[in-house]
C-alpha cells in the first residue's frame, strides 16, 4: 500500500471538535467544487489569523525594544537633560489656587404631583341636551315638552356624575399636595443645613489653602533675605524638583554654613542593581517565544560609573543655577551607595565619590560638551577609578547630624496596660510612646528615631532616619493626641514641614481620625495618615496593650483642665 498525503479533494475527517463536525455537516451536502472552495476559505482565514498574530508579536517586540533603548538613553543623558530645563524654583507653581473640591449642594426639586384628571363639565347647550323638534313635536306641544324635560333630566344626571367625579379627583389629589408640600419643606431644611455645612467647610479649606500659600510667600521672602534655614529649604526644593527615572530612590541631606556660604550635600545614589539592563527583544517565530538581550556586565559597569559622575555634576549644576541670591559660594557633594558587603554580609552605606567646587570655578565649565568622568577628575573630585566596585572613600566634608532640637528619650510603652487610655495620657508621655513605636518599627533596618522639643499644640514632632535604600531617608513624624477629628490644616502643616526639612516622607498619627478633606489632600503626596485604629494596631504589633476611648478621654481631660 502506497502512503500519500491527504488531498483537499478528500472527504473531510470528522474531528473531535464541534467546529470540524459542523464543517463536515455543512460540506456533506455540497458538490466537490463547493467543498474545495470552503476548504480554501478556512485555510486562508487560518493563515491570515496566524499572520496577524505573528505581526502583533513582532510589533510588541519592537515596541519593548524601543522602550528599553529609551531607558538606556535616558541614563546616558542624565546630565544633558538637566541642562535643558531651568532649575530656579517657581514659587507660584508651589501654590494651590484650586477651589474647594466638593461641589456645592444642589437645591432639591421634588416632582410635583400631576393635577387631577377632571372630565369636561357638561353644559346645557351641549348638542347632546339640545332638542330638535320634529313635525309631530310642533303639532303636539305636550310631546315637545316631554322631550325637553327628558333632556333636562339627562343633563342633571350627567352633571351630578361629573360633580361627583370632580370631588373624588380633588379628594384624592389633596393628600398628594400635602405630601408634596411636606417634602418640599423637609428638603429645604436639609438643603439649607447642607449648604451651611458646605459653606463652613469651604471657608476652612480656603483659609487653609491661603495659609499654605502665605507660608510659601514667607519662605520666599526669608530666602530672598538670605536666612540660612530658608536657603536650606530652597535648595531642598530645587533637588526635590529634579526629575529622575521612577526607579531611582531620590534621597539627600543638606547642611549650610552661612559664614563661608558652603552647602554640603549628602546624596544617596542609586545602587547598580536598580539599573535597567534590557537592550533588545526579538520575537522568535520558530519557537513562538520572546528572546531578551541585555547589555554586558562591562557595559553596565561603564554606564553605571558614567551615571554617578553625571548625577554629581548635575546636582551641583542645578543648585548653582537656581542660586539667584548668590547664597552659595561653594558646594560639597558626597555620593553614597547602599549595598551588601560581600565580606560581612551586612548592609553598608559607603561614600564612593566626593567633590568640592566653587561657584566661580564651576561656572567656567561648559557641561554640554564635557566627558562626565574627565570633568569630575578635573575638578579634583575624589573617587575610585571604578565606581561600580563601591570602594569606600573618605568624604571631603561630613554633615554634622546632631540636632539641637532633639531631647532625651525615656520608656513609656512597657508601663501601658489594657485599661490605659492613650487618648487621655500625658502629652509628654505620648510623644515618647510614639518615638518608641517607630523606633521599633525602623529597628530592623537600622533606623533611628529622635523626639524634638514640644510644640505646645498637644502634638509631637520626631525625626526618623531610615537607612532603607528604596523607601528610607529622612522622615518627619507628627502625632496628635486629639479627641476631635483632625482637619486638613494639620495635614497641610505636615506637608510644609516635610518640604522645609527636606524629608522624603511625612507621617501623621492621631488618637482620633481624619476628615475627608485631610485624606483628599494627602493623595499623591509623600504623606501617611494613621488614625487611632492604626495606632492600636502598631501597639499590638510590638507586644503592647492599651485602649483608645474618646468619650472617656474628653471627660478626663476636661477634669484635668479644671483642677
């Protein structure tokens, strides 16, 4: 028996799929020519669909390749990108001119009930009741009189029915009118109350907004007058406005000496493992797979070294360019990288390059044409020949991290019991309780939390230094031992503090809760709002027990104030 390939002229085999069975049933009643045409159509459709799938996968591969190439190009042009924008702070852009986001309550308009359907009132002169006398009616008056009487009686009956129908419709309509009037009165009262509440909330929102805008004007005025803290705040805003790829964790600390106008920058550089390495993606049709190609380790090291040099030069450039009051005569840039020490397995934060350059010297450089590494060395920057080796160096100058605002801490959490009401505890104890909790929270990463001096607003400020390379940095913590809802103004104040401190994040924690405007304002900002429930959860997480009873706290605090 000779084997042969199936022909399109063969009878189709009934496959297990329902589609094949339907095709066979359809084709069984056709002529041979019809079967051929159907088969060719199916094959053509399958080939077209397959071609479309292949084309789509190739397009996707090309698209991802373009994205990968763009990501690598961005790293190569980090310095050039900064030269194309103005680093000077636009104070007006920092302000908020938006109106109260909650829409004004709409005046209700309950549907008025439809008027009652009353039929037309019968009229005596309607044709129905008019008597047209015939010949006999004229000859026999009594006959005519009888017809007129009958028409009158019919009118009276119809009019009586109409009167009854009218009274019934009105009787049914009157309760609907009363209900409508009651609803109008009720909704009017609700609307006026809602409008009054909305007006007060809008007024509070606008006051807080204007207060925040006024604070920006004050900061600007302080900066223009050359106040040292304002200069620091301004430089922090400049660096926070500097745009880098999203996968970079931008973190820095600043110090300023007004006597010699020297700014010291400790900058947290991205680790090499955060760098993108994808170079190209190809679709391999024979395997129906995507094949990824990455840059080599040598290329990655070269790109990484160039990036660190670029960041150093770019940071100095942005700060000098934005310095419109000539408050900076010299800048020291220390670049740090967090990594795991292969010798100890412990995390380290090593300074890998350091640069000190005066404004006059830096102003003579045309950054658009320099080689970043050569330029860095020309400026007598310090760093190993291979930055990717993360060889530690001694920074040219260090930031003194002692803060005169910090006070001595003492333990509170161990003294708490299930019956202790945090919302009524002494505010001094409360501030140290917050420090303890966050100290334990950051302890695993080697973090540090310090409490600042009391601000006398029943709150507490603390500064946390979290060494985490991605989520860490300087964190401002504010706590409010409140028995009332925390408004949006407190959240705005926290955001202002975060900006002033040059911090990466702000955390606001309270014994009560926050209003909707507070949560709305915090959206999209580096702010975390923790309420009383979150505080209790944090206590339980670290093995402590306590309670929050707002009503009881109000009574306790009231008695405490009157005694």
